[in-house]
């Protein structure tokens, strides 16, 4: 994982945290808080002019790590 994704100052060959910890944290804070974090992040990117609003016209979502919800 590159240092630019998690604030590290050097390249590490291991994950900065156990993936299951992130999963448990996301479940604990709930979907509404996750949505708010995403919304605030996108708004900050717009305000900081690092993305253009039209960049959000098409959104690609990678769901390869999401749990399957098969009925």
C-alpha cells in the first residue's frame, strides 16, 4: 500500500491495519455516518477545487469487497 493513501511517510509492504478492524468500525458507526463521511469528503474536495462538480456526473463503485446480499 502506498503512503499517499494513509498518511505514511514511507512505503510499507504490509497493510497499516487489519482489514477486519475497518469492517467492524464501519458496522459500529453505521450506514448513516459512513454516508455523512463520504458526503463531507466529496464536499471538501469540491471546496478545495481538487475535483470539478461534473466529475460526479458518473460514479463508478467497486463492490468487490462488499458482502453479498443474496436473498
